[in-house]
C-alpha cells in the first residue's frame, strides 16, 4: 500500500513507518490511514531511505523498527532527532 499524502490539518497526526518487513509496513500504513485523526505520510524499508526523505516532509511520529539491515533503528532515531527535532 502506498499511503496518501492528504493536506496536513492541525488535528491530524502524521506518521511515518520505517520497517524492513514489507507486510508489517503495509499493515501499519493501512491501520494508520483507517484511523481517524491520523495520516501515514511515508513508508520506508530502511533507515537510509527514511533519512533521505523524512526531513523534507517531517512527520509528527516515526514508527521505527529497531533491527534492520544497514543502519539500525536506534541510530536512525538518533539521526532523525538531530535533523527533525519536532518529530
């Protein structure tokens, strides 16, 4: 599933999903999109892809898997916090 990018409303909490498990990533995106007051603004299969795009569309929340190939989720969160501290 590719999440939609609806216009951001103050009452909508935007969420990005970073997980190497495609099935879980899609389930989370669908669940977020179907929940009132939430919008999934991006899904990424690795930390590197997330780090390249998330600073351009900073979400309110990032759901990040800890154990991923390449950069770990823990390091990804540290980098995200430095680059987009309001997430």
